[in-house]
């Protein structure tokens, strides 16, 4: 799995790409940017879930 920072960067880049697409009227670029942003958000959500699982295991002393 790639690092969390890469997905944060990917989300920021996609947001800039989407803003650029809105300014230029490029609907294809805007669609690509939305897809890239959604992918980054999904991967960041996975990291948040894994952090929560880790915290719960530590809290309740569950091996894993």
C-alpha cells in the first residue's frame, strides 16, 4: 500500500485540476479530477479505518 501522504497529495492535485477544468470549461478534465479525488478519498478512508481498528485493539487488548 502506498503512503498516506501520497494520497493527500493526490487529493490536493485533483482539487486543483478540477478548479482548472471549471475555469477552462473542460468537462473531461473535470470528470477525471473527480475520479482521482474520489480514489484518494477512498484510500484515505481506508487508512482512517485501520487507525481506528488499531486504537480499538490497543484499548481492549486484542491481539492482531
